[in-house]
C-alpha cells in the first residue's frame, strides 16, 4: 500500500485555503502550464494527452487542473487538507477527474508510474532543511517511470534576500493582505508574517510562512543524492539560464541512466 502520512505540524495554508484562488486570481496558470509543456518538450519527454503527471504540492490544484484539461492523467499531492478540499471542489465543479492525496513530500511512497513530476510556485522552498529536500527528491524519483522528468521552480537566494515577500494587495481587493518578510542570512530562512482581511465579511486572520533559500549547488547536490544527475536550469518563463537577477529558477531533472 502506498504510504501517505501527513506531518503533524501546523498547516500555514489552513486559513488561507478558502481564499487562495481569489488571492492568486492574477496568476497566469495557463501560461505557466504552457511553459512546463515547453520545458518537457525541450528535454525530449513531452507532456501529452495520456501522460501520467504527478503534481507535487498541488495546493488548490491549479496546475493539476490545467494539465487534466489537456488530457493528462493527473495525481496531485499536498500536505494541506484545507488546500486539497478546494482542489477537489474545483475538479468536481469543472467535471475533471484528478486524484488528490494528502501527503508530505518528504514522506510519500507512490508506485513508479509517472511520466512527469511537477512542483510549482516555490513550494519546495517550504522544505526547510537539506536532508528533507533530498528525501522529497528521492520519493519523487521513486514515483517516476523510465525517462521520467522532474520539473520544479524555486525562489532563488536573491528573491528571499531582497525580501520579495514583503508586499501588499490593492486596497480594493476582495481579500486584502499585507505580508512582511524577514530573511535570516545565517539560516537562509525567510519568516513571512501574513495578515489578511476579507472585505465582504470584515474577517481578519494571519499566518506565518517560512521559506528556505537553496543555492544552485545545494539543489544540484540534493538532486544528485536522489539519483537525478541530468539537470538543466532556466530563468523562470524563459529558455535562458538564470543570472544574478533571477528571482525564480526552473529545474528540469531526470535520472541520467534512463
Ligand atoms: C505556494 S503554494 C503552491 C500551490 C500550487 N502548487 C500552486 O501553484 O498554486 C505551496 C503549497 O505547498 C504545499 N507544501 C509545502 N510544503 C509541503 C510539503 N512538505 N509536503 C507537501 N506539500 C507541501 C502547501 O501546503 C501549499 O499547498
């Protein structure tokens, strides 16, 4: 039986989940999906109708649903039950069949049946130590079948150093927010205090998120430890390598022997 254990720590997405899609309404998930398709094509393993795709840290399922709409057979996993509840509702509303499982990336075990594993929107930065990141990669590696690709993005060290999480919504947004981040250069962890207000109800709530900045060397070493030794890196949404100004980078990785 696949192992699907959930970590017992608090879920920083629990309160946000019902509003997540409203807050992210300007995120161009369709364009992101097309970019993922482009990266997979470039790597010689196109995502096609019928491809089996594992969407890691699927959240409310935006990318999972984009790919299901393109005919892929998608499983989405996330550790937040609250986010998955939204994902399941959205799939039911749109008549798309996607399986959503609650499990932690650092502790899951799925059969080796996926052609592609995807992980977007800096979800891997939420894993705060290197050993656990290695485990997430190793679990993913074990779920891929021959020639399978892992594609993920990360906030770069620069993004967290520059406190890019310090931001606020428009004053007339339906869910107003104000986020303040503090980056610790020693631990390379950003602590982001998030405050929200729902305009229609006046409800207020807050959450604290932590993200770790990983260097390119650390990411490559964690990938190599998990058996991914063929790695390409791109500045987000472009086909050029990252440079000193890159805030988000995409990694395309696969086990070299396949
Ligand atoms: C910024 S959201 C991105 C969600 C989705 N990928 C998207 O593009 O909208 C980050 C997601 O990562 C999930 N997450 C963070 N750490 C995780 C872990 N260790 N295992 C599983 N999910 C995790 C959170 O629950 C959350 O849903």
